[in-house]
C-alpha cells in the first residue's frame, strides 16, 4: 500500500517535472504562432536558454542570475527570428531551422570552452514550499515545487484570459488571422509579431533554464532532445489554446514519466521502445487531431503592406 | 528553377558574360554565407584563445592535401552528398524533409538485413540488392510522412522530425536485440557478407565506392529534374500545386513519390555507412549527417551539381576537425557552429539580395526554395 502510494506520488511529481519545460516552450510557440509566425525554432531557443542559464549560474554561483540570463539571451534569439521573418520575410521554416542548427552548433562549441571537463554540477533553483499547504500529508509534495512551476500555473489562466478577453489578445489574434484587417484597423502587424516572437523566446528561455537548473542540474550538448518539437506537437494538439495546449503538454510529460517508471520497474519491454514512447505519442496525437485543428489563418505567411 | 528569380536583375550585354553574371548571382549568396560563417568561426576561435589562421590552415591542409585526410573527406562527403540530394529533391517539390537522420538509420538497417542474409550470392547481385534494401527502408520511412501529409493534411516538417527519434531508437533496439553480435562489447551487429561490401577505392583508407554512387546520382538527378516529364511534374508541384492540379498532375501522388525518393536517397547514405564504411550496423552511427544535409541543400539552391561542391565543403570541415583540435587547440565543435551559421547567413543574404533588387514578394520564391515550401497550406486533393 505504502509502496504503491510513493510510486504514484513519484509518478505525479516526475510528470510535473517533465511537463514544465514543454509547457513553457509550447506557450511561447502559442504566442508566436497566434501572431502568424511559424516557429520550429523553439528547440533552439530552449537549448539556448539551457546553455545561457548554465553558463551564468556557474559563473555567478547564483541560479537566479542564470534564469535571468536565459530569459534575456533566448529573447535575443526570438528577436533574430522575428527580424528574419517579419522584416526580411525569410521563409519562416528556414529561419526556425537556421536557429535550431546555429543554436546547436554554438552551444556545443561554447560548452566545450566553459565546461571543459564535461558536466559540471550547477547551482539549482530550490523548491519553495507554500506555507501550510505543503504540510498536508500526501498532497503536500505538490505544494513543495519551485517558483517556475507556480509561475506556469499562474501563467496559463492569465494567458488564456488575456488571449480571449483582452484587447491585447484580440490584436494578437487579428494579426495572426487577418493581418490585412488588423493593419487597416490601425494595428502595427510588425510590432505585434516582433513582441510575440520575442516573448516566445523569453518563455523558451525559462523552459531551458528549468531543464538545466531544476530538472537535470547540469548542461549537456543537445540537452533539449526534441522537447521543442514535442511542444509544437502539443500546440497543435491543444489547438492553439493555452489551457488545452498545457493539458497536451501534461499528456506528453506524463508519457515520458511513465516510460522512466516502467524502466525502473524492470518490466520486460526493451527500453528503446520506452524511449521512443513520447515521440510516438506525439505522432499519434497529431494523426488523431489531423484535419480538426485549424491553425491561425495567416500562419507562416509574411505580411507586407504593399503586396495585394 | 532559378530562372524566374533572375528576370528582373540587371542584364549585362553579351551572351557569354550574361550567363556568367547569372551564375554569379546564383552563387554569390551561398558563397557569402559560407564566408560569413567562416569569419564568425574565426571569431569564436579567437575567443577560445586560438589562432584562426593556424586552425583553418590545419583543417584544410589535413582534409584536402594529405592522402589519408582526403580519403577521410571523401568518406564523410559520401553520406552527406546522398542525404543532401534527397533533401534537395524534396525542396524542389516544396517538401521539407527534415527526417534525413531517421531515414539514414532505417536505410542502414535495410542494408544490414539484406547484407546478412542471402549469403553466397555473387557480388554483382548481392551488393545492388543490399543497396536497394537500404533505399526501400529509407524511402518507406519518409513515405509515411508523405502519406500523412497527403491523406491527413499533416505538415511533413513535424512528422519527419518526430520520425527521426523513433527510427534512431528502433535501430538501437535492433543492434541491442535481434541483430546483436553475440559477445560484442558494445551494441553492434555481425559483419555483413563480403559479397555485399562496397569496394574500397583508395588503398589503406576507408574511402569507398559510395562516392561514385553519390556523384552518379547527382548527375542523373540533374538530367531527370531538368529534362524529363517527372522533373517537370516535381517542379510544378513545388512552384504551384494548385496550377499543377489544373494541369492534371496528380499532386498527392507526386508528393508521396518525392518523399519516398528523398528518403530513399537518405537510406542509401545509411547503406553506404554500413556496406562501405563499417560493414556492420552500429548504434547511433550517424553523427548528424541528416541535419547537415538540410544546410547543404539550402546552400545549393536547388541545384544537384552545387550539392556536390557544398557536400565536399562540409565533408572537409568534418574530416579536418580532429586534426584542427589537436594542432590548434580549438574544440572541434566549432565546425558545428560554422555549419549552423551558414543556414542563418544564407537566409539573410538571400533576403538582402531580394531587397536590393526591390522585389517585394516573399524571399524564398524561386531563390531558396519553392514558394509554397513548408507553409501549412493544405494540399489540394
């Protein structure tokens, strides 16, 4: 009885840990794609965030500076993506790809210089128990998370409210669906897209910092390991809605946690099949949702005032 | 496919120099991108406390002027060339096949299965069969994404990326389980039959005949894409699928076929790694060739011959990287940074070129990739 209980508790906590980076990245992707900018660069932005947070946390000895650095540097990467997509009107897929490849290469290089001996343990962001609630017998563990988890839980309803019930959200959705109409109504399509993609970078930075400073505790090359792509799948599965997208992330996070548990329990399935489980789940989810999820109408299309 | 983008550009007077100018306009952005990436790479080396001149000197001297180094360059170039040609075929039809990495793995597996079985066949049957096995596995793996796009409207970008991870873990399982060499210290398969070996071409090195396969396919693709009905069909689907449909071209079928061909070429790269290089299947045997290939194909702007040169350049980087690390004390990962940055810079340089020509439409039109490439617009049939 007790063992089963701890197992369940561990499983729930592991699911949360694996969901958080996905959810931050997916919410970032949501902002970007709602404004009409396709973003497969999530993966590179998360990786950049993980690296920046590791590097600065190591140099300063303070995880919080690491978090701030991750947000700042990943926002810069967002700025690059926005400049390429909005101003230079580069194919948005190519721009995202460029960001992924450049981020993978640059972080791999810088990691060799900063962490020459391989993995270095980093200062971690510590859990912040919520007074009273954390001492509830079983559920207490849920209230002994770190601030990024609470932040996510606050961000989802607020983001959802802003997106659907504020003039800011209306502007965002208008720019992503009917940029011409938004432009005619006096909105600056470029500015809305710039701000959305930069904020997307910031959120991906948090995802990366969580990965490096909370979840893993050190930096390894390519540590984002497809999380950005799974976040994109979650975004589609969640139909570009913050709440559904977060739930989709929870689904993939829980799948990932499940495969780790099954491995630990020594159930007789080759572990490689368990490792591919999150990706299979994402693929199956996409197949299941196919044709039912409608992306923002202007997604992937650069906007120009002059063109017809 | 490069013709339309040149129409509005200033034309020099005479015929010969006109053509030379056209080629210059086409070649300039990739060369500028590579130059800029090498420059930033030099900056990184300085940051790392090394001399870029010493480092680049060591890298290119090793990979291009020494016998073993050049053989190594050819060895690295072979899979790069094949996968990149696959990515390029996809781009010509407006499809972003980002699953080269997974298709390499499946191709390696396909060739292994044929190479282990049918022992005793003469080489002239066994080797082609083994290569075909790799093509079939890689092609089928990519065709899944093509089919999902056509039948379910799923964007191929995300599906091919997810299929990469699945293929890599699947091959890991195969060499840890059913195809594990008994008593092997690390997960790898038994040797394939010698009749399925791709012959070596330079004595005492690992260079193998796969490079000729790649070069031949580049030439064949040039002809097929530029002067056959199939090539026309591919370009038409890539440039304007709606018009293609009005012209009675089976757009959906073309997309699935192109994806299968694209994956088949990536699979062949996996075959070369197994049949030419290691003669076994190893876990995680591709060091990211599938992703390099995307950069190579984008830099080559739809031209298979340009792929040969670009793949040679990328092969050079990979082949000289270790010597550079040893002699100039620069982490070899600097070449990953350079490779990644070339994609960033090709995008920027093409964009700037378009602006210079005051062309307002989307940058990629006929310059980098076909206009509809990768946009999530649904396939019209």
